[in-house]
C-alpha cells in the first residue's frame, strides 16, 4: 500500500473515530436517561399495560442503537490498528 494513501486513510479513520465516539456517547446517554426515567415511572406506578409495552419497546430500540454505534466505533478502531500494523 502506498504510504501516502495509507496515511490519508488513517487520517480519515481517525476523524471517523471522533464522530463515532460522539455518536456512541449521545446514544448511550439517551439510553441511560430513558432507562432511569422508565425505572422511576415504573416504581411510582405510572407505567402499566400498554404504556409499559411502548416504553419497553423504546428501551430496546435505544439499547440496540447504542450497541450498534459502539460496535461501529470498535470496528473503526480495529481498522486503524490493522493499517498501523501493515505500515510497520
């Protein structure tokens, strides 16, 4: 691989890592806040029946979204490590 192209690709991947860190942080924060709100509402007796089902579905969506963004971040980090090892 051409060293210039590899360096350019590493720069691009480092920019992607920063964006994916931000996305994982935001989706994780939304998930935690929503989870705590759901626990609080459930303990106070405000969630029951249909609303509990809707909140459970939304929690699943936010949780899966966080996991997907975290996996994308780790894949990008591993791609950086791979390219750095190839350059050596």
